[in-house]
C-alpha cells in the first residue's frame, strides 16, 4: 500500500513537472510571439550586475523606457538637435569610417518639468537600448575619494554595454561655486569633469540641470551639445493639450484654455489635464470642458504661488 502510494506520488510529481515544463514552454512561445512585434531587441546587458557604492547601495538604476519622442512637445530647435543626435547614433559606423564620432555628451538645461528626463528616456527608447540613471544620492559621499571611486565605477560599468547614461541634477555638484564652503564640491566636480573628458565611448551621456546658466564654463565645454528647455509657448500648449487629453473626449476652446496655462511647465500642465480627466470621470461628464481646464489652472497657479514656486 505504502509502495503503491509512493509510486502514485512519483507519477503525480513527474506529471506535475511535465505540466510545468509545458507551461514554461507555452509561456516562452508566447513571449517569443509577442517579441516579434517588439520594436526593440531584448537587452541581455540589463542582466549585468549594477555597480554598488562602498556601502553596497546601487549606484545606478537600469530601465527600458517606453516614452516616444512623439509624446514630447519641445521647441523646434531642440527637436531638430535631438533628431540629428539620433541619426548620428544610428550611423556610428558610417561616421567612424571617416574618422568621425557621433555627438555623445549632452547637457539638457532648463526649468523643472520641461521634459529633460523624458528626452533621455525617449532617446533610449528610440535607439532601442536601456537607460542607466545615475543615482547621485548614492554617488555623493562626504569623502571625495569615495565619490570619485563611485563615479569611476559607474563610467567603467557604462562602457560594458550600449545604453544611454543619464546624470540628473548635475548642478548638485557642478554649480557656480564661488562660496568657500563649496570647496569640496568644486573638487568633486573637477573629478567628474576629468572623468567625462576621459570617457571614451560613443554611448550617449546625458546630464541634466535646472540651472544651466549658473554652470561654469568648464562644465559647458565638456559637452558636445547643450539643449535648452523652456516653459511651453501658447502654441506649444495647444499641442501639449492634444497629447495629454487624447485618451479623453474633450470639447475645449484651445485658445482660452492655453491662455490660462501660459507660464506653467509641461509637467504642471499635465497635472491640470489629469485634474480635468478625474473631474470628468467623477462627474460622469460626456467631455472635458474649457472650464475644467481653466478652473484647475487657476487653482493650481494659486497653490503653486502659495507654495513659493514662481510662475511666469
Ligand atoms: N516637453 C514635454 N512634453 C510633454 N510632456 C512633458 C514635457 N516635459 C515634461 N512633461 C511631462 O512632465 C513630466 C515630468 O517631466 P520630466 O521628468 O522630463 O521633467 P524634467 O525637465 O526632467 O524636470 P526636473 O528638472 O524636475 O527633473 C513627464 O512625466 C511628462 O509627462
Ligand atoms: Mg528630470
């Protein structure tokens, strides 16, 4: 009896295993089928262990963004530069045949919420490669030597794969530093500059800052291109509304709505659109109205002002 039951167990477990294998195979086939429709190749590079700080905290995060350039509203100049850079990256080998390299170190400068991080994501997405975001909070330590070591680890790691590397808020350690208290930061930024200078890879390195103009000239010189970001103009707000509201039925006077939004950043306008969407859902309205947008814009501008954020 015992023998019999252990035999049944064995059969059951063998069947179970077969079943699982079949399930795995089905899942694999499904993934492969889905993969055929993917624009981007799977990137084994994302499997490489990320560099750690001396305290064993990850120095970077790796992601595969899904933001497309079409979702962004940028100035014509910035768009044109972004497209040229994409083109150069896509044709690296053609450039190399003539001893040329693509522009690969970019500084994106402008106020908060105007699409700098989104641009880094869209570039990675368009190139079909992952985005490696440097975690400055983990990189910067109170010891210069340690910070330098962290930066070195990141740059070394970034050379092992093909991806976009982004350093957000680079001004944290690269602003104008006349203040004697900032002597330490000055040395840190010197280290970063040196490492950027020596960074010998065609990988796109994207640094972002909210204080472009206050960065010192030594910083600017290290970049192949500086892209300037601004709050959207009224006609850009027209486009932004189209993009942000496209999932919802809306009947708005764009002239009036965009006038109420002038002075806000893209991110703030997105927040207004989300307010309007939530309201229309909860009110059971057929469409988003001009008043929904204008009311939220007025309320948000007032709140931002109260919170001490300057609005144009
Ligand atoms: N130019 C833009 N076009 C469309 N959407 C935008 C744009 N800029 C910002 N957004 C929206 O606002 C959000 C925040 O944008 P993002 O993180 O790119 O801003 P940022 O410029 O990097 O700001 P910060 O300087 O604070 O890091 C994004 O998720 C995006 O949805
Ligand atoms: Mg950002």
